[in-house]
C-alpha cells in the first residue's frame, strides 16, 4: 500500500528544496501577471536611492541633518522619475542597437542600418510599456518552466500551463496599460 504512495509522490522534491522552488514559482507568476509594474517599481526605487545617497553625501557637510534628509527625499523622488524616463530611453536605445545590428548582419549598408536603428529607437520609446510587459512575461514564463521542471512536472503539462498563463498574463498586463 505504501509503495503506491511512494511511487505517486516520487516526482516531488525533498521538503528542504521545495520552499525555494515554491518561492521561484511565486516570483514567476508575479512576473507574468504584474511584471511591468514590478520592473518600474524596482527602477524607480533604484534610481531614487542612488540620487538620494548622492544628494545626502554631497549636502550633509553644508546643510546638516534635517535639511539633508529633506534634500535626500526630494532627490529620491526626482531620481526615481528620472530613472523611469531613462528606462523608456534605454528600451529605445536597445531596440535601435538591435535594429542596426540586424540590418548590418543582413548586409545592409550603414545608412540603411542607421535609418532602421532610428525607426526602431522611436518605436522602442513609444511602445516601451508594451515591450516591458512582453519581456517580463517571457522572463516569468522561463522561470516557471524551470521551476516546474525542478518539481518534476511532465514537460507537456509544464509547457501547456506556461503558455496559458503567459497568454493570460500578457493580456492582463497589456489591458492594464491602456488605462
């Protein structure tokens, strides 16, 4: 009787490794469904903290404690907003570089490569929210596939579940970006 249960649960990992894999599954689902918001929040926080630290380091000798804290808070907000702007710009630059390299790789001359690069740069800046949504869904899907693979879920079930969740997550993220 117990041999049947052992066979049934033989695909599960040991309890020690189950917790990290469960965390990875939760992170993967978060990336799939709200990854764009997570990425923007992380970029805002990172840029804000960097500018706040720089502001505090430079102004502390001149302003003292309380005024430096106020300046650091203002620096945090400004740094976060600048980081969000730079994120859009960075997506455009990355797409422009990709376009130039693709055009050059396909044998186009430099002028055509630059024109393709500029067009894709503009598209990247204008569609940065949608590109970020697609990217986070893809990253979350890859993480989910790997996590379910570690858990021993059969590949066909893993791929089917991941494709369905990715489609639902992409729909959710793109629908929320229209508001």
